[in-house]
C-alpha cells in the first residue's frame, strides 16, 4: 500500500486537473465534470483502503456516513430546479466548510489542547476551524437569501457593523491561540467555532442580493482553503490538493466577477448594496412606458435581419429556455440571425444562463459573452430582454450618482428596437430603477416570460 497509495492519489489529482480543464468551455463541461468525479471517487476509495489496512475500528461509521451522504446528495442534485442551482451550490459549499470545522473540533477532542502535536498541525487545524465555520454559516445565510427565506435586502448594524465583525474575528483568533497553546478545556475550541460562525452570519447578512453571486464564489474559495489546511494538518494529500484547486479557482472567479460588476471585494464584504424591491418611479410625467403585444413583437422580429436575446433571472424563473429555442428556430427559418448575449453575472451565479440555454440544446456557437457582442447592439434590429434587469441598466454607464455606475453592462439601449419581457415595472435584484424601460426605442411586453414567448411563437407561425 506504501506504493499503491501515492499512485492512486496521483491518478486522482491528474483527473481533478484534467476535469477542471474541461470546465473552461461548455462543449467539454459535462465530460470534465464526470472526469473530476471519477478522480474524487478514486481519492475516496484510496482513503477507505488506507483506513481498512490500518485496522481502524470506526469503518462502520465511515460507511454509514458515505451511505447517508449519497442518499441525501444524489436525489437533491437530481431534483433541484435550474432556478435553484445557486442555492444548491451555496448549501453544498457550506457543508464542506462545516465538515472541516468539525474535523478540527474532533482532533482537539482526540488530543485536548493539541498536546504533543506539531506546530503546523495546530495552526492548520485552528485555521480550518475558523474559516470553515465562517464558510458554513455564511453559506447558510446566502442560501436563505437566495431561497427568499431571508430578505435579499442588506440587514446590518450600519456604521457599527465593521467594528462588530472585527471584534468577532479578534475574539475567534484569541480563543484559537488559547486552545492551541495547551489549554485542555474543550470550551475554547467551541468558542472558536461559535465566534467564527457568528462572524460568518454577520458578514453575509449585510450583503445585498446584487452581490450574492460574488459572495457564493468567495465562500466557495474559503471552503477550499479550509479543506487544504485540514489536509495539511492530517497529512491527507487528497484534501490538500482538492482544497487548493477549489481555493485557487474560487479566488480567481471571485476576482473576475467583482471586476465584471466594477466592485472591489472589500466593498462587497462591507455589504449594503442590492435587494430592495422598489417599484419604478412612474409618477414622473416625463417617463412614459410603451406596451406592446405578442403580435407586434412577432412582426418586428420576423422582418428583422439581426435579433439578440438577452437572458436573465426572469428566464430561469419562468423556465422559458425551451420556448425561446422554439421561437429562435422559427426566426432562423425566416433568415433572421439570432444570437444570445450573456453577461458574466446574469442570473444568480456564473454560467447560470449558459447552463439554462444548454439544457434547451441552444447551440454554443450563438452564445456570446458580453465583450464579444457588445459592439453589435448598435447594428441589431431587435433585442429581446427576458428578465435581465441590472445588467442592461444604462445608469451604469451614464449616471455617476447610481450605485452601479461603472459596472460593465450589455449595450442593449443602443439597439434599434428593444422588447423587454417583464411581469411588472418592479426593479431588479439590485433594487435600482432601469431607465431602459422608458426609452423611445423600448417596448414592454408584460406577463410571464414563458407565456409571452409562446404567444410570440404562435404569432410567428401565423405570419
């Protein structure tokens, strides 16, 4: 086993990395996911073999844990709706953070005060306890906000928020120092977990809905770092490598998403942006909204040369991806060039729109990232916006007083004609009014997105 163990781990890590490479593109993402899953299965089996060969007396509990985890994980992953995918990611990520925190706790109980343990073991264990607990409880709050069990609006203590967070962090570190310097009372490690857990809650509660996708990515990175630290403490190569991969990729993604929103990560953690549900200020006499019908929308698109579809969370809520695909096929049969503009933070998590459209078998070739398609809006006859509110808001480009000023957006307002599918004039997840709705070249098609698209499709068939 001395030779077999490192060989099996090496195979698992190679599959991890090769699978991760596959996730860089939609064509290879499914295959990459399966490859990485096989790598994780090999790593888990290797750990089991080591435990069995070493004669551990808790093998039954390990097997029970595997069975329970499988029974909980597989059905929930299969049944989750695409609109709830971000919540599932937040929840599963939180479970990982909570696991490494519990590992640190169990190691302390096994050797109170970490007596006789090396300094690296102690520091790594306490680091994983703090970061893992923050990630677990923070992820639960993120789940609650996305699931609308909690308000998506910022909930905080105002100016005192950062002071309270600092006190909690310092308190957790002090308790960790006491716990790691020979104090055998388990109250100290419990205090570490409790203070770090409260900190996780206090950090995420003040963060508004508009920043939630970035927060999920940040918490994911923290879970990876905590897992890597736990692997270092336990001398578990699988945990170290997997944790470092998750931590590094999560950190890179967090930074990219923050840049896509023109927000700094410290500003996001400081919270206070997004989530208000306010209606548009339609009492202004200078603001008028033009409504359109499915028949008029069909005529506009049928006689257009170029049509761009801009999907957002409204598409996911209405499950309109298949209806959009059918409508696009009819337009393409009439010689219309149909493409899709994907904003980096459209929906509730990175790649949310890509996954939805891939589910409807929309060709990857017509899915265009923001930088790739933004210059084409001015040459587009009709742009149809389906629930994408904040990422199409021209205030980000024109209004310096706007909270989203400077955030890169899709240049939808530059299209010759814009059709916006919405249920009402309510604001998006950022709680900011969208001037796009009041422009002369914009028409509003009110109603459920799927129903509206199906009506447009029927009108197209009749033309």
